C-alpha cells in the first residue's frame, strides 16, 4: 500500500523570501556532435571575446590617441622638464618653504623616471652628493642657485687634480648629468629659489660626501 506524500509546511511565512541567483547558460550552437562523432566541450558556444565585449574601437574613450607619451631619451627628459617649468600654474601652488631644510615634493612620475620640485631658502644647500645610478635633468624656475661640480681624475693623468666647475643656475637654463655625477647646489642669494629635477631611473640612492675634493678613482674589478 502506497503511503500518501505529505507536503512540507512553510513554518514561518513572515520570513522574507530568499532570492537565488540563477546561472543562465550561454547560447549553444547547433549540435553537430552526431556528425563528427565527438561531443562539443561546454565552452564551445560560438562566441568570441570581441562579440561579447564589443569592438573597442567603437568607443572613443577606449581608443584615445591624444594621451601624452612618456619620454625615453635624454632629449625627451629635457623637453619634459622645459614643459613643466613653463607650466607655472602646475608647480607654483605646490611650493612650500622649510626653515630647517630644503623642501621637496614629487611632481610627476612615469615609467623609468620621476620629477621632483625643490625649494631653497637663502643659505640652504644640498652638500656634495651623487645620485647613484640615476642620471637626470635639472632647471631653476625661480630665483637662482649656484652649482659646484667635481669630476674624477682620468687614468691617463693619475695624480692630477680633479676638475672643478662653478656656475650660476637661473631660470631658462638646464643641467643634464649622467650617473655618478658629483656636485653641490646652494642658494647663495638673498631670495628663495625653486627648482625642478628629473631622475631616470627614479632616485633610490644619494651618496653624501663630506670631503669637498673629488673622491679618488677606485680600481676596476674585472
């Protein structure tokens, strides 16, 4: 004798109904498995990435051509620094002054480089230093700075004094330096100064020197 099936009661009708997400199966193309003798895989729905997402060229914001290109050469870095220096509305609102030390802020970054904005009160200086393996470009955008640079003695003139140069840096000029460049920058004027510095690759090492003479050339390790 078959027992009657008892329907389960809804014990709490006051509870809100649960909503379940239902997975919608993708459209399937005509089944031709009987022709080939092989079953079609579950993902063989006949749709491609382009058909699903649409043609990206049909949307202007996905195919922009007016985006700025990042520089990759010394000439490109120098051009970028000139453009930033000329854009006073961009850097001037960021300038701050610190009575104890030079003030600095990152102005821009890109693949393989970074740009810094520095301010110098009268008497403030960097001390003699190098930039590790980074090369770069610098320019003054306000006031003036004095740079003193040192060069290592060449092997052919071993024992000869290292080269030394002193120059005044003013708005409109640029200094381009390679890795290992050794210099000191000081504000010797009575007015504050502001400068822009680009380093490539980004500055991760800065060695300070207390001796004002150029360091002796180290023997090469082969």
